[in-house]
C-alpha cells in the first residue's frame, strides 16, 4: 500500500505515551501497557497504524533506578518490549519530552514528581542540549528505527528558539505539537496557537505558528475542533455518574488545572485538540466533518493518551474507522519524504 498517496484522505493516530504527573502517577501496566495493547488490537482489525510520542524521560529514569529496584527493572523491560514489538509490526515511536523527570525521584515505593521545571525552556541551554540528545539516543536504541518527529510535553513548544538548535543537532526536523486556536495562559504551561497558517502542513524556522517556506522544520498540526460549554458540562456529569465504559484505563491523577481553566470551558466555546481520550472520542465524526470542510487535503491528526483511553474511547474509534473505511492510516515514518518538500 502506498502510504504517500496524495489523493486519499490520511489519518494519524498520534498518542502521548506517558504516566500521570499529579499526586499519583499510576502504574505502567494500566497507564501504558494495557491500554496500548487494547488499542492496537482494535487498530489491527482495521489495518490501521499507531504513532506513539514516547515520554522518554520516564524511560531514562527507569534505567537509572533499574539496578536498585527489581520492580523498576521489570517495568523497563516490559515497556521496551512493547515498543520494540510495535515497531516490528509497522507502528511508530517518536520523541515526546516532559523534562520534569530530570528533577523527579523514585523513593522505593512511588515516584515523587517535581514539575517546577515543566518545560524544556525552563532549563539552561546547555541542559536542553543534553536532555534532547540523551532522550533521542535512548529512543533510537530502543526502537531501532528513525526518530525525527517531536511533540512538546503539555504543548509547551514556545519559545521555540530556545530548543531549536538542540532538536536540529539530534536529527529532529518534524514537529506535531500545535493545534488550531489552542491557547493556555497558565504561566507554567503557556502556549499560543491562535494564529496558524491555514493549511495542513507548513515549514517553519524559529516559530512553529509562522510559516517559513525555507525553514528547517516541518509542522504537521494536530487537528482541532470547536467545543461548546454544553459538552464540558456533559463531561463533568459523565464523570459523576460514570458507567464502567467511561472509566479510563489509567489509575493515576493529572496535574490539577486552575479554576480559570474550568470556568472558561464551562462558560464559552473553546478550541481543543481532536482526541480519543474518554468522552472526547464521541466527537470524532463531528471533528472529521469539520476537518474536511476546512482542509480536506490535510492529514486528520487525532491525538490522545493511552492512560486516558476508556472502553467508550475504543467503541467510538471502532465506530469511526468502520464508518470511514476509505481513510488511509499512516505513521510519521510515512511522512519522512516531506523533509525535502518545500510548500
């Protein structure tokens, strides 16, 4: 199958493979291994492919503690095995960086997460280069294949100039972080994607939201969707009276959002990345119609997190893929030819 075919509608399923970063990180079995197994089982049925943006900082920490703790050594082996088997089966693993792992520790019972330095840009330039090199090399050694795509942890890609050279020096030339009209005013996790080029792919140099036809980087944005306050009220109600199909696989807790975050979403329309996380998976068909109305030639890029997948997520993804069996599932490896394509 020619996955570079320019006439067929393409779809990326690009999930961030990570634990939770709140009071409880959750277990690798329930946040990573099990939900990924269940998802791949479904995707195999539809001959679809998965791209995982792997939080490599966690794997580096597992390696650091593996000689000291047998449970950590076992966790590392299981994750490495899963990632290698996925690559062997034609799925993809690419680079995701949550650098707070540099300051987090394992106390013999649980992870003590320190998110004071949550963004790569919070580190001195020398450390940024060291982190990117260490993480990229670690993922290449595990996967045994090309690692060239990047997604910033928490969408914190700005200011890009602070990390640009470190990415280039380590063979990273494709970014897939931004999404339509995405905005966060949280000082520790701030980003502004309110002004993006009106196209499904572009090149850039110093800022991923500004096209530079001669830029060294390629941007493949995550697809976006406008969501009404009603949807978030529905989401809140679902969590209160959730049936088993709405219970996520992950057994940890996220970082708490601010009151302003919830107030905004419950009182006015907002834009969100298209995702298969929990109840958001119910918006796949609506999101796809919006995508086709905006830019039918662009890749429909659906993100999510294994930890946040629920049986409902899988049900809705199955329904979407069954209803759109003409869509071509691709991975970032299928987009490698874009490196030398200028738009």
